[in-house]
């Protein structure tokens, strides 16, 4: 198999959970042809080993529509990167944090409901110890975004795979 899954049953179970993480263990067991206790134990093992790290909702459209989105580049004091990233991770509005090369150290994608909330968050980010400089650009429009289409296609293919064998 792979380092992620012990066997085919694990792979199928994870695929079903990706489709509907709220599905009951009884329903999952019926679809997989195993005992409910087997499904329960496997889910616990997959969570314990870090294969499953959480559950989320997959939306059928871009959830950021209506939000103000900004792209932010940060220059960070050399030895404070880990602390800055840990603090950035505490802000739910910071959707992406990428380490980059060049004049800046990190690239952020931030989404907030209003310009005022975005401005407040940018001030908070600027106040993080170790942040030396930032440059922000507000997104005016989204010409295309493949991410949501790819997630939806992946989920659909996993549904088909589980249902067809």
C-alpha cells in the first residue's frame, strides 16, 4: 500500500470520510462490508497515527466570495521565523502562509469580511515580534481559481471509486 494506509480498507475508509466526515460508523461499516467496531478502531488508529489530522467542510463554491482578500509579504527577523509563523497560525483569517525566497520571507493570503477587519489584522501582524516589514495588496477580482474545482473533482472521483469497488 503506502506509508499512509495499512491496507485497502484504510484507503476506502478515508475516501468515504473525505466525502462525508459526519457519516455514522454504522453506515461506513455497511458500505465497507465490515463490523462497526472495525470502522471505529480504524478511525481511532488513523487519527492517532496522524493520517487523519482533522475534519472539515468542503464547500461547493469559493467560500471567500464576498470577503476582502489580501496578499501580504513579510520580512522577518532571521531567528524569529518559527515564533512568527506560530503566531500567524493563530489567526483564522490567514488562509495560506508560504516561506519564500527573495527580499521577503513569507507570503500570506488573508481573507476578512470587511476592509476594517483586514486593516486591524494587518496591524496585529505588524505588531508580532520579529516582523520587520510588510507589503500588502488587496485582491480586486478573481479571474480563475482552480483549487476549489480540483477539490470538488477529487471528492467526486473518490465517491465513484468507493461506490464502484
